[in-house]
C-alpha cells in the first residue's frame, strides 16, 4: 500500500514524529512508505517565509504569538478563518495537490495542520480518494487541525478527544493512541555505560537541558544556578540549531561537569543518562520523555501549543514548573534531598505514557488497508 507521510519544517518535532511513523512501517515490513516536507512543493515565498515567520514570532514576539494562537482557536474566529485559510492554502499548495493526484497514494498521514487541511480539502473536491489520518502532535488540539474530509484523527489523550468531539468531530473518527516516538526511545540503555561514553561521572545527579530545535530559553542562567549544588550535579546541554548558544557555552567553564552539544540524533541516550530534564514542552519532546520515564521541569514554553502541553502534564502531576531561576533551584534541592519526589513523578508518567503509539498507529493503518481491500 503506497503510503505518504507529510510533515513540516516549522520546528523539528513534526518531522521527528513523521520519521518515527515511517520507521515503524518499515519495521513491520511495509516498504512503499515515503516521507515528505509539505512545504517543499509550495510556492517559494510561502515555503521560505512560513518557517522564518514562525521562528521570529516564537523568539522575539512570544506574547503576540500566544495571542494569535489562542485567538484563532476561538470557535467563532476559527469558523470565520476556515474558508480564508483554505483559499490561502489552496493557492500555495498547487504543487502538493498535483503530486497527490499524480502519485495517488492509498494512505496519507499528516503531522502538521497545513498538509492536513490541504489534503482534506483535496479529498472533498475528489482530487484524493485514499485514506487521510491526521496525527495531532500536541496534547490539546487547535482548531486548525480540524478539517472536513479527514478520515481519522490520531490523538495523544482522552482530553484531546473530548475537545474534538465538542467541535463536531464524530467519536468513531478519533483514536486515542498517543504521539509516536522513535523505537530508539524504547530500547533499554545502561546509564553508566553511556555516562562513560559522554565523559560524565556515574554518581552525580544528571540534569538534561534541551530547549527545542531553536535552542530557546534561559539555559545559561539555569546552568549558573547549579553552582549551589556543584558537588552533587552534572549537566548535559543540547543547544539544538542555536549555533550562537552552542559556541558561547563551549567557551564557558563551570565547577561541575557540563557536556555541551548541538543538534543531536542521540537524544534517547541523553534521556537514558538523565535523572531529570529541563525543557520546553513541545509535543515530540514531551512524549519522548514520557516514554523514557524521564521527569520534566518545564521552562519557557512557547505560548499556545506548549503551554497547553505543560498544563496537561501538570493536570496529571507528571512534570514540574519553572517560572524563575529560584523555582529551578528549589526543585533540584528537593530532588536531591528526597528521592521520593522523582519516584512520584515517574509513577504519574507511567499512567499517561503511550510507548507503543507508533506500533499501534501502523497496526491501525493496516486494518484500514484490509478493510479497503475487502
């Protein structure tokens, strides 16, 4: 069955989730599965401006981004914007729609709302006759994810499902399956072996810093605050694609072990090493940490999607909040004094983690295939 998986490059999470799905298809013996950046076939002005605009807003105008996100999610506003958004996307997606018509895949899976809307609209117009599964990559859905013509919505949690139902999506088109992560995060690792490989000490409390592919957040300030625990802690800092932050931190010296790296494909190893992670609450990072059973201290989430993920984790007592440097120090001090705090977080994490999300999604898609054949 020819299967296409469309993601976007506005941040790294959508692509990581798409890659995890494609990897699982291959693991289960499906070879005709292909991943594509939905922006690649868009008109150049849209392809180049969309990621750049998103980056600018979340870095330099976070409050305005949060306002736009929440305002456009209001039911009357979303209703008004839907036809305008469809016209805008249709104008810029001529290449994508032609590609779908020419290749005629049996199944399309999307991990970003742009491709989800374009292909759902194409299906309504008869330009695509296959099955469309939209994987919502956050714990709470924005209105832009909801598009008539979508066959199934694959969501993280029951709360996500209830929001979709309230917005008119039929119950039988929603599957609570979790956000897929790579099989790498399911593989057991020996933390002591990995610590030696990454030149870290085996007996220190290890804190993983990661701030998304953009490398945003008060990383240096948080690192400096760890001086109070210099005899007990060590840190791994993942700077993402923020080369300026990476270059700056590499020149710094601390009185406790610190390993600094840029964008990495061994995040699963760093999560295996860590006792706790200080991070933003992006959908991909959140679910990878849940699968690894790694508690998060959430710092500087992007208003909108990431603050909703944060609130969902707090609802389930599966993460800690950082609103100031003093908050971070207090949490770390508590964790060092009382191992029960980490254990309680891990217990909560086990209740909401869905480590088999990718496997279950591929299995579900295979059942659709069987139904279509019959």
